[in-house]
């Protein structure tokens, strides 16, 4: 057996191409350095007007400030996005988030439902509270945001919703029964919502990342486990958050107008 070759270098993030010019988007769980903030940056780079949201107000404000000036295809920098704190387990806050987006910008074209909560616990040791909070944030929170977006998009006859699922909705992993069940639920929710939304011209899809590396992960998962997981990816590394965000932007754009109810895997497999 020959040794595996040295993995190729991480590619450079591409610039924007105005794929979403004139669109208004809401991105949940956008604070910090993960998929949410990377998605907000990508949508801004593609010309969208973005509203960012998160339950962590201080980190949300810092992220919004950092997003100001994101380079766009026309050479200009984007303005600082509107930041609206929102806990997706609270229906009133979810309603207020989407109302704020419409009040500020007059419309809603794209909703990226990224909020989720993980953790590691084997089922025999898992408490009801551990199970319930992961399901409430990750699955029911996605439902609340999807429902709120549909109530705005359907009457106006168009819009795109992109949910964040996970390959753990397909694959088993020890200690992830609650998270895997929640993400499998997000996949089922996405498919059902897509069928209901299609007659109104609204598309609903999801991305399903395998492993997107960012600093927050090491706070909720053992670094040795993360390194082992990354070693089993085809490129010998996890995805950069922007590599997931570019797929979200594709699904939000007019390059995917025939796609709805799809779960797009953003992953690589060990050869």
C-alpha cells in the first residue's frame, strides 16, 4: 500500500459575480467565524442586501461591523448589514427578525436558516434536556424560520430558502444521536416545505456539510476527534466555511431555478 499523497493546498476564495444583485437576504446564526458569517459575507459579495441575526448580541454586533466593506464585483464595498438579535427558540423573536428585514428593506428574497446546536453525548447518558435543546434549536428553530419566511415569500410569489443540514442526517456517528436526528429532520422538513412552497414560486433547498472547520468547533468537540474526522475527507481536511457558503449562494441564485426539495452534500469522501 502506498502512502497517501500530500493534500492539495486550500483554494483561494473566489470573488463575487453579482449573482444576487438587488436581493434581500436574512442569515441566522451569523455571528462568529462559522458557516453563518461566511454565508453573509458571500451573499454581500454577490451583491445582496443582507440582514444578519444571532442569539449572541455582542458577537453579532462585532460580526456585522467586520462584514462592512465586503468587496463586491463592481469594486465597491458593501455597507454594514443590519443586525437583529434573535433566539430561534422564541417565536416572537423569529417574527420580529423577519419583520425587521421587511421594514428596513421592503422585501425578502432569500432566507438562510443556519442556526443549530450540537454537542456530544452517548444516548444512554443523554438527558431529556440535552436532547430537547438540540432539537429545539436545530430542527424546530429551522421550522420557525422557514415558516416565517414562507409567510412573507408565498404571497409575493417568489423567494428562496436554504436550510443548513449535515451529513450526520445520513451518516451515523457515536455521541450524535440528538444532532443527527435533528439534521435528518431538517432534511425532511426541507423536502416537505419545498412541495408546499412550489405552487407559490418559492424554492426550498438545503446544504449538507460534512466538516467545516472553524474555531468554535473546538469548543464543542474534542480536537483529536476533529483531526481524525478531517483525515478521512478526500482532501485530507475539512471544508473552509466559505466553501459551504458558495454552495448556499448558488442555491439562492438564479443558477438553480429548477432545484427545490434538494439536499446538496458539501463534502468529500475518503478514496
